[in-house]
């Protein structure tokens, strides 16, 4: 499967911001190259918000963040499953994924790494493998949650792609103060992955399932 052969891309984010953190630069690159990207968030994590913030804060922030990357509002899907409780809704999530499969027929599906230790991330990765077993699946990196990660697939980024990722993440005001949200961290990781790939900047993915 070559990058330029992709037409429809599905990004599955357990929580708002996961997709941008794991592959914001790649999303921007795909859109820049005329690909259709559908972003699906399963939880707005309202119970994890700082005290005093409105329950719909992250719903608004994900809309602003994905817009910065170039995703149209019609290609943003946001569910309201409870944070840290996605495993209790496995069947409903699987059915939602099957419906998304039929609606969009994606060429590739991006999911959290199956080695991600967060319970919600594991649920989305596992149910996506069931729903999209006949589709190419790539796992994105959330390095603070990965006990292990197979660096098997690299996407070269431009400075423009990285800047778009940083700008998207800056829309998550509710998440300010987290180390992995900082522009410095985002850039250093892109430089590290670029060095591994022999380019300047990159994001890396784990190959879960690959159809050529």
C-alpha cells in the first residue's frame, strides 16, 4: 500500500486529542494531498476536566483542533462514551465501528497501538481489529502509554505539517500543563522519529494489519 493510493482515511481516537497527539502531522499531510480524513472520537472525557469547566469543553476543543488540521466539520464524529469506561460498552462500540465501516469504506484505519496500556485505548484498538480485520490498520504512538512499540511504518513530515499539529494541540486549553502537550515535546519526538527514518521530521506507526 502506497501513501498516494489512499483515498479515504479513518482515524479512531478513544478521547478527543488522541488522534492529534498520535498523528496530527500525518493527518495534515493527508489532507494537504487531497485525501479524505474522517476523525472519530469516542469520549469527550467530561469527568476528567478541571473543576469549573463546562462539560462540553472538549467537544468544542476537538472541533477547533481538527479544523486547524483541515478536517471539515462533516468529517468529525464525536460520541459521548464515559471516559475510562469504554470497555463496558464494547458491543455498542463494535456496532458503531461496523456502521462506520459501511458508511466510509476506508482504505486505512488508524488506531491506538495494541500495546497501549490505557484501558480505553485498548478497547478501541481491539474492537477496531474485529471490525476492520480486512482493512489495513496502523497503530499510532502515544509514547507515555506504550510499554513497547514497534517502529515499523514512518511518515515523513514537513515543518508545515508539524506546525499544524502544534497549532491543533494548542486548542486544547483544558489540557494545558501536560508535558506531552507542549510544543517542545511534540517537536523533539518528531525529530527523534525523523532521525530513525533518515529524514528531518516524522511520525511513526505500528503495522497491525497490512493489505498491499
